[in-house]
C-alpha cells in the first residue's frame, strides 16, 4: 500500500445549498505531488496550525497493528446494503462485527493514551486549517500497513471493483480494481456539540492507485446523535442515517454527500480510512 510521503490528495470542491467543501485528512501533499482543483476558503475562517500530521512514532504504528493482527478473526461477515433512493447505483453498505469488542476497547484506549488533537480540514497544497463551521471534533492519525492489511482481509470480499457496467459480461475487464486500504488510519473522537458538516470526501493518488471509497469503523455506540448521515445531493431534503454501533464498518463512494451529525450526548469514537483502487486495462 502507498506510503504517506508518496501520496497526493486531490480535492474537488463542491458548492450547493446543502454542501460544504470537500474535505479530507487522508494525507498531506508534499512538494512533488499534484493537487488539483483546490479552493481556498474565506480567509476569515482560517487559522493555520502546525498540526495535522500522523503520529510518527513507530511504537504507535506497531501498537495499532498488533491490536488488529492479534485480534480474533471475525469469520465470514455479511454485508448489508444501505439504500439511498437518490443514488441507486452508488456503493454504500455496512458490515457488522468487523471489529471485536476487545479490539474496539483496545483501540480507544490506545488512541486516548497517544492523545487527540483538533481535527483540521485539508484545503490542499499541504495546508490544513481549523474550520469550525465545517468540522468540530478531535482526531489522532497513525499510519499502519499491517492494521490496514488486517482490516482489508476482513472486508475485501464485499468491496466491488469499479468496471463500467456496459462492458461487464462481454469479456472486457478494464476498470478500477480494489487493491487494499489506505494505511493512514484517522481516529475520530466527537464530544457533545461536535459534528462534521455535509461534504464529499477527497480522492488521493499514489503509485498508480487512487482512493474512491470511504471506510468508517465505529469503535463504540455513541450516546445520542452522531449518526453518519447521507444527504440527497440536490437539496439535502432526504437523508439516510447510519447509526454508529461498536464494531460496525461502513463503506461508501467518496462522492456521496454525507455528514457526521451533531453529537448530542456521550462520546463517539470511529476510525476512518479509504479503499484504494488500481487501474487495469
Ligand atoms: O463521523 C462521521 O460519521 C463521518 C466522518 C466523515 O464524514 C469523514 O471522515 O469524512
């Protein structure tokens, strides 16, 4: 899987009545990377901070890898489609029990020991900023290839490749094939009053691979509120909620408009990563 320093992130920002900027903290682009279609938010909203980097400690990466590689195998898991009437062809599904209770508890404890910081918004060109109108929550980021591989083995049979429908069944195989998970794991923590406003997720590319789907892993069942909410792209009038439950995994196309709804009570913990795809012709 890609290494952090080689990844670039492409953010295609969207405007509309219910939409906020496309935001992602997948990776910080470096100087040899190409960032396309970035937009700078109004200066008044920005407060550049020297944070937003992954935890670079080897111990942290080893610890998260060790929790997931030593956890009990979840066996054969069933996926359930999340029906979005306005996007019938979109990929959006959940899988229960991808993480065991014990793994969730250990991951929460580890993340708390390492410490959370304010979740920033990546606006491109390596700039991460605090934008409280878009996002209010905390995060801890760590890169772990072994953890990503372990998680990928649990869900990969459910993740579709992206091959043009019209060409399926006619011997054509060109398209984007799911190749693994982004090793950058973003631990998210929401306290009462926290949220992540409606947005679409950014794609990033590395080594010929590009992310196209978002993966959320819920580490606990949040108290009240805090759903991951999908919104109708046109006017936001219709919504479908996924309620966080310990061990539940949610996979969906980056392009789907969604939000982390306001948390009313309790604390919500989740891990966010992405499915990487490689092009085959
Ligand atoms: O916390 C959530 O439920 C959603 C998080 C999210 O939208 C994201 O990380 O892109």
